[in-house]
């Protein structure tokens, strides 16, 4: 990420916000559909290998719901990935932002442009004055 500003006042705050979001200590986001997909894949594998004999009514209903919900070429492809490479391959395919090496692929640079942009109205001063009279609940950056 390249952060441009007219002065260095906000560099530290922007850097700390960036590090908070791209931090190895931050929990990686996980797609909320992932547990349902994984359960469906486990049921599907069992159905394909041993049949439905061990399914009780509740598992059978969940498997049928999963087949309706996760049917199609995309989920067939993901099922193949899961069988060959396990859960991590599905996590990477469904939500690449959950990749643990995200911190190594991202960096923060703060720059002050060489050009003078005052003819555009002195933006940083304008923003500070515009938000001066609003309380914190009204300001979102």
C-alpha cells in the first residue's frame, strides 16, 4: 500500500492501522460457508466410498441439503482439491485473504509528493476543518 499525504503528521497513524490489519497476530478471516462445505465434502466422500448405510435421518437430510446447496462444477472442482490436498487448499481457494503469508506479500510506504497541490484547495486543512464540528460518531475514515 502506498500512502500519500501533504505532510508527515498522519504517517504514523496510517502505518499503525495498516499493521493492525496485516499483522501475523491477527486472526485470518475464514469464509462462513467453509464449515458447511467441509461437512458436505465429508458426507459426499463417505457416500461415494461406503454408501448411505451409516447415515441416520439427520445426516441424510444434511447431506441432501448440502447437495442442493453445493452442487455444480465449482464445488465439484473444490471437492477434488479437498480430496487431493486437504482443508488448507479449500481455504486458499474460497478465501485467499486467509492466507498465512499475507503479511509477507504486503508492505506500507508513506510518501509526500514532490508536487504542490495547493491549487486543489489545501485538502488536509479542508478535511480537518470540515470534521472539526462533528462528534466522533459522525466521522468515519
